[in-house]
């Protein structure tokens, strides 16, 4: 299975998603809820194996990480796809409830997952994980490392950040004169 192309894996994930959605049709009917018809994308990166996004007035978006799926195909198809479909069905039937609460666990059991887990246990190659660059800042008492997001907010003037210790505004660190 490891030699399968990314397109083959994506097709199998999409097929499994559709099967689990059909398996959930009775649950939706019992709750008088419409069966979700998600847009499925394979653009997720980093450590997350899957993700569901709901946007008002649009079809839900179901995103999968093909890098993780390629390395853990059997478990991904059995558990991760069920995990994400369960989120879709839970919101459809119960609205916004605790993400991995009792309603979600009940849907997981309905889909055949006896021991639902909140997070995957896949070994993720740290070199494949995207991390934001860190930017050196300082205050009156010490140095700080800020994410690119916070750095850009400071640069555009939309936000100011202060040290929790001394209360001084953070400013870009001066290059060391070593």
C-alpha cells in the first residue's frame, strides 16, 4: 500500500468519506437533520491529520493531510476519516457542541470506532511540519521570540505586545555586537 500514488490514496479517502456519510444517514434522519455534503480537499499540512470547517451559507469543508495518510493508510482510512466525518455528523445533528464530547463519541461508535480518540498517534516527521519563523524582540528585562503573525501585527501598527514581567512594550531586538 505504501507505493500507492497520492491520487490513489485521495480517491480511497474520498470513497471512505462517502461510505461513512451514507452510514450516518440514519442518524441524521433520526435527528431530522440534513446529511452533510462536504467539499473534500487534500491540502492540509503539518501535524493535523484532518480538519472540518463550517462557514455560514456554504458547504462544510473537509480537509485531509495526504502526507500523513500516505504513511499510515490503513489506520487513516479506518480512524481518521471516521473522526472527521463524526465531526460533520455531530454538528449536523446536535449543532455546535463540545468538539470531542459525548455526542461526537456516540457518532464515532455508530461508525464502528469502539474507543474514540481525540488526537491521532501518528509519528509525524518533524522536518515535514511547517513552523512559523520566530522574530527576536526585547523589553526592559529580557528577550522574547514572537511568531511571524505577531511580528507582522507590530510592523503594521495593528497591535502592541507587552512583557508580562516588566510591562514594557516589546520592540525588535538590536543585533548583538559580538
